[in-house]
C-alpha cells in the first residue's frame, strides 16, 4: 500500500466499521452463506429467503443442482449487482462417484492427477446455460475415501468457478471405458468462504422469527456478513471522507481524494474504493496505474462501476451550484 496522504483522518461521527452495521444496512448490501440441503433448487431457496426477509432484491450466485448440497451464496440489495464480479473465486467440492466396474485405487488416482491443469469442460445437457466448449482449470483431484467392493469413491476436487463436476465425472468414465455416476456432490468452499461460515435454512428461519416476533435482530445480524466480506480479492484505493461522500453520489474519484493505493494497480483494473473505516464505497475502474497516480496532483483516477455506499453516510464537502 502506497500512502499518499499521511495526514488524512476520518470523522468518528460518520460511517462505521462494516462489521458494526445495523440490520437495515446489512439488508441493503450484505451476504448470506447458506448450507444448501439436497432437494430444493438454488432458486427456490433464494425465493424463500427473499420472502422471509421481506426484501425485493436478493439473488444467489454459483447455482447448485437440486441433488447437490453445500455453500450457496446469497446477495442482498446492492450486493446483487456484484454477482459476476465477485463470485469468480475457486471452488472446492467433495464428489461421490460410482464406477461401473472394479478399478484399482492407484489407477484412479493416476487418472485424476492426469486431469489436473487446464481441461475442456462442456456444460451437461441438464444445465440451463448454453452448451459450448470452454476450458476450466482443475487445481487438485484426489481420492479421500473408497469402497472398493461397491466401486464407490469419494473425491476432493479444487477447481475454477463454473466447472461442471457432472461433466468431469462423465469424462472419467469415458477414459476408464465404463460408467461413472455422480451420486452425491457437496460444495465445501467458495472463494475464501468454507463450511464454517454457512448457516442452515432452519437457522435463518429462526433468526428471522426472533427479529420479526420478538424485535431481536442479534442472531440475524450474525448471519448476514457485510458486502466487504466478498471483496477481499480486489485491489484497494483508500479514500478520504469527502471523496467517499462524492463517490456515493456517483462522482468519479479525483487524485486529491486518495489516502493510499495498492502499488500493483494498473490502468483498467477493477478496484474497491474504500473509506478509512474499511467501508466499500464503490467498485471502480482505474484510469491510470498506481505509479502514475502517485505522481499526479490533480485529475480523475477512477470511475465508479457499482456504487455501494448510500448517499448521506458522509457529509458533502463540495458546494452545490
């Protein structure tokens, strides 16, 4: 982080630590991680949560098939606009497959190792997306449990977002010249989140009940993470309070409004414009790289793509004409 203004301070009367936000602010831009059960679709779970919480804007990213379980990311309010930007982190799955014939575990391990790296991964016919050839990267595949008598194997898979595990299982069967049925699938990790971050739908229902029937929102606030929790992979530009106020109204970031900047930022990068309290003000695209910005005195350095901060959180310091 390059510090460009060491004298900058933030007014404690305005804004707050993202993890101290009230429920209204979390519902306006927050993240809920649900441990999806087998049976309902991702769309059904999201619709139930939307109705329970009484908000219009609640979507999900990284759709899981009805038979699959595990981490499903739900985005509240303004956070829904970040779906394509932030849910591109790597995934980790545990897949249970049943082979059509007996096979030596060592032979299967060797095959799995050969399938790591960049592979072709065509969406299955069951998928709602357009079927076309594309590539994905498999970081790791290895057997974590097996039942050789039943030809059943539990496989840990670490891969790019958007990898179709059903297709991967089919390809394993084709190479082994036998059937390979994907009988169970569990998403254990998505980006920086793992199973420990997730709640069940029953826990979410109970928290909403306490909020609506007993005016106690403490449990629900613990289940909704601030939008900042999914922005860790973006480079950052730290901005002054006045700049945060202007950006929340849609203004571009000018050089005098910067406190610090990640030194690896290049022109055209998507970055988080962040307040001195750690609040995400906006996702913006840079006009210049960090080194050039450091040498500038004036001028626009980044233009917001998605504004996340509500206007009025920080007072305006400019004069209206």
